[in-house]
């Protein structure tokens, strides 16, 4: 079995896409698929698919392709979502509210547990059925409920302080929307989401096409 710790970040970033496509195949009632057929759906080469999956042991049978359900479940295990993850949101502004209303957390293996904010006008209100709690209670909640992930959707200047509190409380991962380059230990996973960067990247691609 290959050492999964040595798998490149590029392969890791493709795993959710495999998972999503395999879920769609299951919904269509497709039970087996070849790398060539999967490549045609995903618009990547069959060779790339085989190389990516071989990083984790392969899973396919020559001449028979992949069992869709088995591969779906194996990728869920690789991503650590087969047993379920818990998530809380800190910051209930426009973005935090939008995340609270995201209806696919559960489908992707996450259970949204709680919302937190430090605005007295927001604390005690309900968003998508969740009572917004005082951010001062964040550490206690994370410790008591052994929360896996916190989505940080607060202003940039406040983000590092909240991240430090989360790390001290034992959080496993931070989903960072704050546009602050957080400094956290290697023992905590970090995923930065820069929507404006993505939009500007799209503009750059348009410009290259226009040339």
C-alpha cells in the first residue's frame, strides 16, 4: 500500500471531484465504470484517474473497471468523512448565514452543530433553525462536543485571535474565509477559501482566451 502521507496536494484536491461524480453515478443506478468512461464524464485523462487512484491502492479490476459504490466508499474513507465530521460556524454575517443554509453538509459527511457571533444584536437570534450563540462560549463548545472543523467567516483583523482560541480548544481543522493568512500549527489542518481570488483567476482565464 502506498504511503498516503506522501500523496501530492493536487491529487488530494481531485478526490472530492471523484466523490461527487461517483455519487451521481450511483444516483443513476450505474454500478460499474471503467477509467475511460469516468474520464469522459470528468474531462480528465483515464491515465490521470488511474495514477490518482493508484496512490491509494488502485481499487479497480483489469477488464472490469471500478465498482462505483466500492470506490465511492473508499474515497469517503480516504477523505475521512465516512464516519461523519462535525462543524461549527463563527461569524453570522452574510457569508456565515449563507453557509448555515447550505443543504449539502450532511450529504458531504458533515453535521453542522452550532453558530457563533460576538454581535449582541445577532446573539440569541435564529438562523436556519440554529440559535446563534455568544462567541465567548466557543472554546467550551468545541471542547465539550469535540468539534472537528470550524468555518471562520469573520473580519480579517479578528481571525487570528479566533484561530488561536480554536487551536487551544483542540479543533482539528479550520475552514478559513477571512482573507487572513492564519498562522496555525501543523497539527491543525487549514483550508483557505478566497472567493475574490477565484473570481480574478476566472477573469485572467477570460483575458487569455480573448488574446
